[in-house]
C-alpha cells in the first residue's frame, strides 16, 4: 500500500490543507494518527469537509483534549500512546494510497520513546514536506530535509504554502529535493479550492496501481 506522510517544517503552516489537496489528487484515504486539541474542529473533520469523498477519512488512533505535543497531551489524560496501536490503525487501510498527516514537525514526540520521524520509518512511508516562507524558514526547511535524508526516508518533494518567495528556489537547490507545487494564500478554502489545487498537483504526485491477485 502506498503511504504518503505529510510533515511540516513547523506548526501552523498549512499541513491540513495540503493533506486535503493531496488526498483529493490521489483519490486517497486520509488519516491523522493523533489529534491533540479538541476544542475546535479537528483536522480530520476539516479534511472531510474539503474532499470529494468524506468517507475516505479514517478515525484517529488517539483523540486528546489538550492542544499540545501528543506526548504531553497524553500524559495530561493519563493515556499511553502505543506504537502497536498506531501501526494497527494504519493497517486498517489495506487498498489504495493513504495520506497521513503528522502533528507539527519530525521531532515531535508521540511518547517518551517514539518521535514522528521514527513513526514514519516504521510505516515505510514516503514524505511530502510542507514549507512556508517566514523569518527562519530556510533553516527549518533544510534541517527537516537533512533529518529525512540522514534517516534514509524517501522524500517525494516540497509543497510550499502561501505567497511565493525566492527562498523556495534556494531551499530546492540546497536540499536537492524537487518542488511538487504550491498552495496559494486564499481567503476562502472550500471544496472547489481544494479540487482546483488537487488538479494542479496531480501530475507531480506518484500514482501506484494496486496489484491484483
């Protein structure tokens, strides 16, 4: 099964919208392993409202109240996040591509032993990195790329979110990771917007045919 993990160079840079666009482009299933922070709309609910097949969203393995790092949110509720439970949920989607959205960046801890980058390795997933221009984004982008390359995790490419900037060309050149596309700044993000962006991304994304018996 094709697994694509959406990670970011930090928090709050638009991973959920990118995940919705990639899910739509590949006609994939979507999964957020751990949702921390339940006071507002969850990422799964947001993606379900934006894609053509809302039934393609899998349930989270863990739903935690505190809007914090998963390991801290879990401790606040005396919950133990289990690697086996996470991998078991991932296995529920047996056919077609699965788009997985992480929490924050690569070094976000899921529990006291398991970081997001470790989880990606155990999933045998390829990665799309979401970047956005801000002061310090070159550093954060290249550190993210370096960590993935050192871990020998396959990276499909960058998706930049927001307004264009010449920093993008530098990040691509220095990281030697290709650009897949950019999701532009938009005042109204809805199904039509996601469908349009998915159509633009589709040609750059990998499409694998499932083997038949």
